[in-house]
DNA sequence: GTCTATAAGGAGATAGAC
DNA sequence: GTCTATCTCCTTATAGAC
C-alpha cells in the first residue's frame, strides 16, 4: 500500500467522487424518478460536466443500478446486524422502520419504480438481482417463521405478506403525511408501522 | 333532437371516438406510465394519426387529465350508488374493492403517479382537482364516522388512515401477486382487503 | 377532419482539445 | 481526466394538402 502512495491517493479521490455522484443520483432519483432524471441533473448536482460523469458510469442505467445496489447493501447490512434474539416480527418491524427513515431522510424507496421499463432494466442487472434475491430469501424466511409462531396472520399466503411488506417500504402515504399534514418524521414512522401491522381497524 | 339528425349523428360519432381515445390512453397509461406514454402510442392504439388525436385533445396533459377525470367520475358514481344502510367501514371496503378490480381489469390506479411532475400537472387541472376534493371530502367523512363508531382504529390520526387508504388503491403488491404468484383476481382482492384492514398480524 | 411531412427542443452519449 | 461542442435520436406539436 505504501509503495504506490500517489496511485492509492488517486484511487481514493476517484472513489470519493464516485460516492458523491451516487449521492447526487440518489437525491435526484428520489425527487424526480428515473424517467425524468437527466444526466445533466446529476452532473450539475455533483458540480462536474457530463463527459466526466460518463467516465465513472458508462450509462444512465448503470448509474441508477449502482445507486440501488448501494441501497440494497445498506438493507442487507442492517438485517445482518439485527440482534439475533429478536423475534421475526420484531426484525421485520425494525427493517421497515429503517427503510422508512432512509426515505424520509431523502433516500430511495426499495421499489424505485413500478414502471415496466425500469423494472425490466433492473432485472437485466445481475449485480442488482443478486442482492434482491438474497434479501428476498431472508425476508421470506422471516415471514414464514412469523406465521408459524403465530405473530403474523397465518391465513394469508406468505407472498401476500411479503409483497405487501415491500409495498409498505415505498408507501406514498409517507410523502402525503410529510407534505400535507406536516407530521414529524418520528410520528410518520410510528403510524406507518402501526397501520402496516395492525391495519385500519 | 330530431331537428338536426346529421349534426347529432356526427356528434355521436365524435363522442364515440373520444371514448375510444380515452380507452386507449388509459390502457397505455396503466402499462407505461405518464412519462413513457407517447402520443404516437395512443394514436397507434386507436388507429388514427397523431394530428387527428390533437384535434380531440390539445395536449398530452389534457388527454391524461380527461382519462383520470373519467376514472374519478366512476369512483364518485360508485360511492353515490352505495347502499346507504352500509356502515362506513363497509362503504370504504366496498370502494377499495371496486378500485382494485378496476386496476386488475387493466384500468388505472387512483394515484396515477407519485412523480412530482405528474402531480404538479394534475394540481393545475381544475376539473380534475374538483373531483379529487369532492371524493376526498366524502372519504374523510367516512373515516371519521368509522373511527367514532369504533370500526376503525381511533388511535390513528384520520389523515394516516385516509392517505394509507389511497395508497392501498394503487398498492404495487397487486401487480406482484398477479405476475409472480399467478394468483386469481378474486383471491388478490380478498387478500388485499384483509391486509389493508387487518394488517400483517 | 384526416392524413404526410416537418419544425422545435430535449436528452443520452461522444469527439477531440487541453 | 476534465471540459466545450456536437451528434443522433426521440417526442411533442403543428403546417398544409386533400
């Protein structure tokens, strides 16, 4: 490492800029969505020119893919760091809380878009899909354990709970409460968790 | 009416074509979303040329606005036609079931998009916003009645229930269950209603 | 009212100088 | 590696013939 300090330094700077680009892409993406996000937006937000941006990421699809991979890695790290003494239900609740706070903090929802175009693009991204499948396996196991232990409704097919769980991580009600009810983030999280697990009744 | 049969007939044909255009726009919109829907798509689906399309609707925004207005009118009609003997909870459940079936039938979700672009466009559309506010008043009243009668959780602020209710009408879990679980439409509706009102537990 | 042809502008991606 | 300038394609919208 100390043999090539200049190169190492350069690499470090490169990584830092890459991180800044991903931060900018995340911010623009969470605000405008994939279709309306332009590479000019991202370059402008980072403060570099478009060709420089393309030196780091060879296409818009790759850039967005990497931003989402970073998000999923955060989720996988969070799950891995959960106290193993927690019940399946507590784990699911904790991860949902984490996802909601990420979003309220300007981050991305797990399901960045329901548009077929974006979905298809992501499904072609092997790196991304590996993360999705890994996370999905873990959550599916938690749902089934929760049902066996009677903590989750065992009359519902596991898929219904699992897909609805994903949907709650990107529930638009969060933005409505933030924008129209001016509700503090902590209250939003608390209420969204309650609605998710207890329903409207 | 019988004084001007030719004109009346022409008007009828015009209305019919307008209906066909709105049907096509609805189909394309539900599949591709606003940003990716092109006027060529719609014109092609109807079987007319683009300039003809612009004779009926002067812009893409107006076309989409009218399609959504038709959807909201359907919802308002449905609410107006509900048996007044039903409880607030039964009414809310019935309308949600209607909205889910419309979507499963290739129609549009109530919240056509969470993108700021589309949202802003719709908020400038007075005709559309009048419908939204009318429907919102009625649903808000139902939520509050339901809470007073103890049918809906009264620990939750009404806004939380109301916004979450809107979110359920466009829950992406519906598409997942349709696509990945190959679940029949009736089962999807039944399970989504149960998850919405009872939660995961 | 319907079409063919086209204007006007935006956005992804790149050439080539420094 | 970074920038200015540019290419190319796509999409909204319209002009003008029939």
